């Protein structure tokens, strides 16, 4: 069995060469993340071109995910770069302060004094520093330091429990969407969405920006605000997938709440026929060390067992010392976790409801393949929808998508347990099926005599038109319809 769980890797200074990136792709990267929190527009355009070049050298399609910065609420700069706060110190967050000192620091989000009140808890630097609000006026937030430590320039601020009013899409994000669409990013990750409206607005802006290129990206909602949790289903409905962004989410809801939320979010995504990515600190120690901790190995494995489509690296591959080794280790852990996973169709599979013919064909293929124990389930697909539905269910039979669309190939790179190959459609059904069989044989997916389940749409080339299923013995006549 090939590895089913996909790997999303962030590109940065440590991996910003064609040689390193190509090695990372060969080690197992399926999706490359471009972090728009850093760099200029041209940097991302150049990196996207390098990703496409590296993928071509590897002979496969790799997706690009453009990750928007969002309303990252930060403090300003200090006169000497950093200060040391002690428990019990008084400290002021000042919207009009130009340069910070031991007593106060500026804010890049000027509306913060309007969003907080006395007794609110503010968490700085990913929760390492804790401030309690004592008093607020139009420009200043007077606080007492509950947990101190070193505080340096531009560290982030969260309000415990959420509730900050900053919009999900900033002016910078809107410009970054245009940049991402100029190189046809396959996925657009939206930071800090609070509700479905945020995702719908981002999708509309992306579709408009992508119109000159006839391109529409798939939308990923990064779940990192406390107020997004009660509205998770509506956010899922407005998105193509979610990212369990455990960093900012943990700061807002507390570390202890995150593991259960991770499991819940992945389960909801799969039930809604959406994608799920698990992110943040998965192999954090490999920024500096050649091997991960046992806890990190367990973390990655548990995400796989939860059913995540992909696990993601951040600084490990963007700025760490061992970007290729991180990917190799992550791939190995995913594969081992999948081997231990009990694979059977979900208990509620027979109770699934659907009204579309193509979705019923997808479910029929799963049921047939599971009971016949075929070698592979093969979908001839234009949009990739058939394989998406199939990949939402826990089955140990490889799913293969054959498509004429390069864009669809790239998007499917994120789908768990699905491999893609290029197929050229024409109106001759038998010729297309023979071509499909040759692709499977040439790539070692099947051998002569193996049985597969094959789905397609008639007439050939019709988007969203999967309406046929056959059971085929490779290299022989069709066994049954």
C-alpha cells in the first residue's frame, strides 16, 4: 500500500532552492505551502514557479497552497529590540506609542482598546506571556503581568476566549489573493475566519481575481478563533476544507481543549465531504534536531489515525536545519500509522443519503470494491468529485484518479488515499478504457489478472457526469457491469 496521508510542507529560506525543494518532493511532499505572512509578492511568484519546475523534474503534479496572513494582531517594536517582564509588573499597550520601552509598547491593531475590558486576559507570544487588563481608555490598555518573560518586537496578541473584532480579510490579504491567482494557486487558506461569510467573501474575491486565468482555487478555512468553533459546520459548508491550526487556536481556547477539538473537526470534515489538514508544531524539534521527539511521532500518528487528509510542516521545512529529513520522517510515520489502522467501511456507510447519480456511483464503487477485495478503485474524472467522496471513507484499497485536467490533478494531491495520473479523453469509450488500463499497468498500480472497479461518465468528458461502473479484470474481457 502506498502512503495515503498527504504531506503539506512550507517553503522558506531553508528550502528556497530548486535542489532542496526537489529532494523534498521526492521525499514525499504533496502540497507546497507559501506563507504570505512573510516576503513580498514577487517572492511568492518566484517560489511558485520553482515548485512547478521541481514537480516537473519529479514527473508528477504537486499542489500549491497560498496561506493568507489575516489580521495578525501584534505589538510594535521596542527601542532596544526586547524587554524582560516580571510577574506583577505594570505594562501598557498603547495604540499611539511609536517605540516601546520597559513600561509600554505600541500596537499595530489600533482598535484593540475598543475590543477589551477590565479582567480580560491577553496572551502574547503564543501564550508564553499573560497580561490581565486592569483599565482601558481610548488609546491605552493598562495591564498587570500575570506570567512574565522575554518580550521582543512584533509578537502576536490573542484575547483568551476570542472575541476580537478584526476582520478576517485585510487589505493586504486582498492584494495577496490577486498575487496567488496570478500563478493559479490550487488552494487558498484563509486565516482567522469567524463565520461562513468570511469564507464566501474570500472565495468571491479569489474567483474574480482568477477569472482572467480561468481558475478557481479550493478554499481552506484555518480554524484558529474561539468563535469559529460553534459555527464550524457553517464554515465547513462554505469551504472545501479546514486546517486545524493548533497554534492560535490553543492560545484562545486553552491547550487542553485542542486534542478533542482536533478529533471533532476532522470527523466533521469527513462527514461533510470536506478536506482536513492538521498543522502546527508537528515536528517542531526538527527545526534544530535531526530526529523528532517520541511525542511528535505520536502526534503525527494520531492525526493519521484521526483521519486527517494531510499533516503539515511550518518552520521545520521553512527555516529549519533538516527540511528533507523532516519530510522523510513524517512520511515514514504516516505509513506506519496507516498500517496499524483497522480499515473497514464506516458503520454508517449503508445509511448514507444522496440524491446525485455520480455520488451514488462513488458509494457503489466503494461497497463493491470492499466486498470483492479488488486491487484498486479507478475513477475517470474531470472535476475530482468522485474520488473526493470515495476518500472520505476508511478503506484500504488504493483510489486512483485518471483525469485530463492538470488543475484537477493538483487539487487531488491533497485528497487522502488518492493518486492521480494524466488521461487523454476522446469520444471512443473503448480506446479511453484501454488507455486507462495501460496507465495502471505502466505505473505498477495493477498487474495483469488483477480485478479493479472502474467508474466514468458517459458521454466521455462530461463534468460531474459519472454514471457508469464496471468490474474489470486487467488484461481480460470485462467480467460484469
